């Protein structure tokens, strides 16, 4: 669906004009809503040919853009909800273990892909260079999205081995890793490792080495990779954390270990004693 839309918008630029796109594909109106606890909703006609999107009037501009894109995903993917408007939790859902969560995760994935098209995001990451936690805020401003949305799309698109976490008051609230990053041992609701500390507000720390087993699922007989951490502390007790692994250096280290194991002489009982 995203590929089809982008094919018809070869000159798409950032920030993506999501309301214009919505109206071009069948959304006839985008309204404010006042329903308590609701973020956005979708009302379609009987033939599913046209629709009306509603958004909470209290949303910031980046959250409103994402809410519109989320509902546009429901509209185009024909996953209209039958249990009321979407909540804030729905717009951050990435699990697929129930039909409801799967629908919301699909709509969120669509919204991220529309607001941060992969070709543009890949070019942005390439121009930014090596991973850095400050890049997340830069991308959020460039694409007109929230920090959370930019972080999620970052790890979806980057070829680097990295992970991004939001930690508030020493508890993990968000944790996403790129495809190249090892399986994480820390998830939403878990206490953060003690290494997550900074006394500089709104300033990224230098990269520091951290204990890999605090963050990753590792077998005891496997060499621990070298994990580096960079973070930005906020006034409200929030820490934006990036973990990074130099995949090329890890491959070289594995090759050296394998070479050493192959060439190491054996002096055990079964060794040749001639």
C-alpha cells in the first residue's frame, strides 16, 4: 500500500503533507474530537469508499499528524475498528499477539512509513553517519513527528546494530532494536541498569562501554560483544538511551577467536604423541 502511494508521489518531500494525501484517497473531512480518553477515530461510509477522521483537539502538531496517518492506515487497509476510537496506547502498539493489537500495529507501521518514507529516511540516516542519540531529535524535527515515532522508524530502517530505549525514573518505558542488534534482555517495565546516569540535561553524553549482559540475552559460552551507550537526560526524569555495537569489529573478533581455536595445539590425552 505504501509503495503504491509513494509511486504516485515521486516528488514527495518532508514534512509529508499527510492531510493532503488523506483527502486524495477518500478522506472527506478531518475534524476535532472531544471524547475523553480518545486520541483519534475513523468513520466510513457503507461502501468503505470515503471516510472522516477525527483527532483530539489537545494533540500537538506531531501527534496529530501521526494520528491522522494512523487512521488513514485503518481506512486504506480496511481495518476499521468496531470498539470505539483509538487511544494513546493504540497509537504506540507494536505487538501482534491479538487481532486488535495486530490491527493497531499495522496502522502504526503504515503511519511511520507514510510520514517517514523509507527512501527518504535511509538517505537521512546515510547523511547523518554513525549512530548517535542526538540524531533522533533531529529526525523528529525534520519529518514533523514525535521523538517516539522517529526512534521507532530509526531502528526499523538503519542497517547499524543499535537499539533505542526511553527510561523514566529508572524504569524502561520503551525499547526497540534494529534487525542487526542482538536479542535484548530488557523490556518495558524492567528496571534500568545502574549505568544509565547523567547529570547533564539535554546534552548527549560521550559513548561509554557498558556490560553487555545487562542488556542482552547471551549464552554463558558465547563471547560478549562490546556494547557502547550514549544518552540524553531530560528534566522530567526521562533518559533517551542508544546502545550500539560495531558489527564489523565483532565479526573480526569472532574470526580471530575461530582462527585461534583452530590453530591452538592440543595437549590432551588423545593428542598424537609421536
